[in-house]
């Protein structure tokens, strides 16, 4: 069931109506993760009753760490002619690389079209390299991807991944040119992902509950990016009667959820079907990248671009996740309080999060894992059931 439809139902459904609907839906085998609603107080406004997550130690199936490829002044999409060759950068997407991927791919493909040549090498096979390669194919280029790692061994596989391009730039480094690129890339990607919603790509619309101990609630709206994203991610502030969580300031917005373990192989398959080739190769420096045969080269090496192309602006923001056994009945995302978040995927319930700036270690930190689990136990103890 589409959540837009659910939200529309929400305003009119009474407890009796909800029970009747659930009975019908269960009978028809369509309930999946859809939850019932309860009317609150004397008003006709309703509170959605959410399926609780089971955040216990014995349900933890793995701990993972990823390094967000952050660039202080925001992602770099720029063409640099190098003699006979055209080098195009597309890296440094921080905590929003999945969300922005089709958008910066579109910016990079536009730069590639300035070359009369139609053979391109894309360096990197994370979400940014894959979407860049696919849009270049759609614009008539023959594309070879060169990469050290393929999915599932990329940072892109660690991402949550909610469509919400945040943590992509330091607010004091934003310049008008970047703001224009960010706005264009966000809009393009938001629309492009909508064409991919469904089981094949592992993308679904989900309600997101932003949870804070005091107003305003966390999530798109408070950050630099949030000011631009409000048009795509409008929020509804919930009253105490409507909120599924007791004792917090809660707002809700709708966005897409992209499951990397389904999505990345599907896009890689599309790339191959469209005639693309993949070469496994690790490059030690920029010179070895520029020595490859193709006349147009797009650099999508993420965090590694900092060292490869001597860009001091690039640094990691470590993110650690605790993954619980899957619960198909959980069909919503929570963000907060603080930096906690929960995203339900087919390969597990993902609990975040951490944002350790400048930290290169890929080792999970036991204290952080305990904090993430405890934080979610405390949050879900306040869930209205
Ligand atoms: C915990 C966590 C949660 C996140 N949540 C979200 C989210 O909810 N939404 C969202 O939009 N984003 C999220 N992100 C951010 C997102 O994961 C990144 O922005 C994105 O994955 C960056 O993609 P990329 O393709 O640039 O890099 P990568 O996925 O790292 O891919 C880089 C590619 O370059 C290749 N490469 C690197 N160096 C070399 C070399 N020397 N030679 C050859 N190949 C090389 C690699 O092998 C790889 O194929 C999250 C990140 C983390 C860590």
C-alpha cells in the first residue's frame, strides 16, 4: 500500500473503520506492514498505531561502519580538461550521496556532452558511479566502469538509505554556485527516484517520524539543506493526540526509502544490459587514472578522491549502524531523538547513528553500539500501542 493513500485515509478513519479495513486487508492478504489507526480524544483526528521494533540484544544480527565521503564545501561536480582528455569530477556527497546520486549524475553527464567523444570511463562503482554511468548510457555514451570494489562492498551499501540529502556541506562554506547545483541535483534526483519505486529497485514511500525532546523536531527543516528541501519534504507537526510517541515533539514527512542491497545490484544489472563493461582495477594516483584509454573520464571515487586528487576539503564522517533481524510489519522510519534513527529494510532493521567527523576507523565502537540500542529501547518504550 502506498503511504500517500494511507495519509489520506488517516483523516477520515475511525477506530471502527480501521478495524473493518484491517479485517478486509488481512483477508485479502495485503496488510504487509500497514498499521491501524486509533481516534484520539473527542476529536476525529487520528493517531497511527505503529508496529514496535524489537530492540533486544538477541536480535542484533550485525554491526557495520561506513565513512561518509564528506567535502566541507559540498560535492564537487566540475570538468577539468587534461590535454586531449576531459576529466569530470563527481564526488564528495557526504551523508546524502544516495539521495543526490541521479542529480549529480545529470550535472556530470551534461559536462560530458561538451566533448565530441562518446567513450567514457567512470571510476567508481558506488551509487554515484552507477547512476553517472547509467545516465551517460542514456545520453548515447559507451561506458566502462573501472573500480576497486563493486556492490556489496562499497560505502553506498552501508547507507540507510532514506531520500534526504543532508550532511552534504558545511553551512559556512556554501557559495551561490554550489547552492544552485544542490538545488538542481536534489530536484532532479527526487523526481528520478520516483520513477524507480517498487520491488525491483527496493524503493518505497515511507512515513518518517522526526522526534525531538523540544521543538522544532529534528529532520529536514532545521539544517542548511533543509531550507531548500522543504518544497520536497513538507512536514506536518503532530499534536500530542496524534503523535505515536509520548513525551516528544514529533513531526512527520513522507519520503522514499532506498534499500541498497536490492537497489545497487539492480542498477548494475541495468548498466550491463545496456552494454556497459566493468573492469576491476585499483588506481594508485591521478596519473594512473588519466592514463586509461577513454577520452572522457568521470571520477566517482567518493572518499578516496581526496587523496587521489589532492583535495584537502575531503574528510570522512564515520557512521555506525546496529542491524536487528528483519520485521516486515515495521513500515515507517524514525529520526531522533538526537542522532538516533531507525530504517526498516528487508535485510534488517537498521539502527543509527553516529557522525564522527574526521574518524577513519572502520571498527564498530562498543560504547556507541550500546548507546544506539539503549536509545531505541527508551524511545520505543514511549510508543503508544
Ligand atoms: C552510516 C551511513 C548512513 C548513510 N545514510 C544515507 C542516507 O540515508 N541517505 C543518503 O542519501 N546517503 C546516506 N549515506 C551517504 C552515502 O552512503 C554516500 O554519500 C554515498 O554512498 C557515496 O557514494 P559514492 O559512490 O560516492 O562512494 P562509494 O560508495 O564509496 O563508492 C566509491 C567507489 O570508488 C571506488 N574507488 C575508490 N578508490 C578507488 C581507487 N583508488 N581505484 C579504483 N576504484 C576506487 C570504490 O571501490 C567504489 O567502487 C550514508 C552513509 C553512511 C556511512
